[in-house]
C-alpha cells in the first residue's frame, strides 16, 4: 500500500517518539496505565499492526490512560483516534499489572461488539494494518496479551 508523503513523515515521527518513550522509561522507570480493547464482530476479533514499535507484531488496539482519565474514557478516545469508531458499548474484561514492552503497566481490558465492521476507518499514521481474525486463526507474532483477552471476550459473548 502506497502512503502519502505526509503519512510517511508522520509515521517516522511516531517511530522517533516511540523510541524516545522507551528510552525515558529505561532512564526513569515508572508505572503507566493503559487500555487494551477487544473489538469483536460475531466470533472474529480485530487486531492491528502499528506503524511504530514492533511493526510485524499483531496487537489488540489500545493505548495509554491520561492522568485523571478513566479506563472507559481512554478506550473510547483511543478507538476514535486509532480506528474512527465511536458509540461502543464497553464491558470490562480484566484489570492487572504486567510488563508490556519493558514498561510496568496497570492494564484494563475492555470488550465491545461491533455490529458493522465496515465502520472501522484506521488512522493511516498510527495503524499500518487492521484485520479481523477467527479465534483459532490468530496470527504470529502477536502481543503477549492477545490470546488471553480474546478468549475472555469470546467466552463472555457465548455466556
């Protein structure tokens, strides 16, 4: 897929910023808060590859939680920014502490069922690729949290 010059430049800036955040975290360790969003359509789950970081790895979409922001609001904001989707009905799946890309993170996982997958309009700067996968066909390499959260979300759908 050919990208515009503007998108190519912004992707490079995202990569530099990502490396800067990684370096900052090594020099000044701290604890971050984040959200992972499991978006499903029937029995399929949406995964993304970012234009920065581990670019060949498939992840659940998500991002950081701002100071004084709730996990729910962060999920809504991130899905609007990354995928152009709004007005989702969220259910919390889990909350736990983990190391994610060498950073200690308090992570909240949320799930929403998307009635119309055509609504997804990925941000071309931040998202390199978006794809829907069946639970039994999750790609590799993938983020360490993907399989567990997909199982949790799909079990809730069947309950």
